[in-house]
C-alpha cells in the first residue's frame, strides 16, 4: 500500500511538470488559481499584486493596500499599446537600464512571481535581460540575491543564474558569489512567468522547464526591497506578485526530483576577479 501511494504521489508530480510541480501532502497555501505552485515555500500574506493599474512613472510612487510602494526609476516606462502591461525602453545616454522597485516591507522569506516578455532586438546595442533582485538597503550595498534570465547581456554570464553580491558604498566588490548557472532557452515576444522562492538559506528559481537552486548563508539576510531590472531592448511586465513566505514541509520530499534535471554547479567565488 505504501509503495502504491508513493507511485501515485510521484505520478502527480510528473503530471504537473517541473515548472508547476504541486507540493502533495503540504498544508494548503494562500494563492490565486493562476499562480505557479510553490515548492520550497508556502505563500503567506500577499504584499503586492501589481496588475499594471497603478502608474509608477516618475515622480509617482503609489502604494498598494499593504503599504508597499512601486516606483519605476530607471529607463523609460510607458503602458503597452494593447494592455495595462508596462513597457520599458532604453537609449544610449540614459545611464542604468530600466528598473522598477517595490519597497515598504521587511521579511526574510519571500516569494516573487513575475509575468514578462523580452522584445525583439533592432539596434546593435540592444540586449535581452531580466533580473529579480532581493535586497536589504541601506544595510547591504549589492544584492542578497539576484535571479537572472539573461539571454545576451554581457554584464554577467548568460543563462539562468543565481548570484549574491556585496559591495562597499564606493562600489568596491566585497563578495561576488555565483550560486548557480543553467542554460536558458527563450523566445522574444513570448510571455514567461518566473517565480523566485527564498526560505532561510535556500533559493529556488523557476521559469517553465528552467530550474536554478542555491543554498548559502548569505541568502538568510533580511529583505526590504524587490527590484526588476530589464535589458536595453523593450521589455514588458504584465504582473508582479510578492508574498511573505514560510517553509514548505514537503520540500525535502520533492527536492531531489525537482533538482534532478539541473546541470551540476558548484558555487564560484569571483570576488577577486572584479
């Protein structure tokens, strides 16, 4: 009987696929029906449900009911022509590439889910890049965790990446840990939904069949800022949701299955190379 139950449970996991595995046996999570099933974490209180209605262009800094504030402060941001999605663009001379921030909370464990797409490259200086960063400002200059889906930006390795980086106020790098690197296969113009789960010293990053994972003491720092950074061609962001999180008691049961498709990666400390 026990063997039969195990087969049924594993079959259920496989049916959902790596991008949307269910955590069978875990207690119910608080989540909308359209969100991706979590694995490492369980969703708690919803801090942000950004469906594009709020105008985040400078100097506006609107707040959600939770008190979290949204601000697009780098690059150019306009509503997309056919929806309430927001389109970022960039041109030479504008400085940093487009960024949108979510601030006004303090949590250790978080879940961040974003639906976005890359635009077509039409200029020689265009690139396609997407990053979710979780920070603790101003305590830490740098990023507690950067989760990259980087198609061709040469600022960092290409691929599906996890990184921790810490700097001095003068931007000298104190620690630069590359925690995971996996291949990335994406198409411009196609909508993708990506989810980052951080609980304690673990992080899980997924987008469709892409899976990146990290375990590092650095990840357990408090977090008070989530930012999205886009590349130099146009990119569109349709929806952003951020939840408080707590450990999923079923994670240990499904962890090996979830991570088995990853290419083995050993953390690389690149502090001295910068």
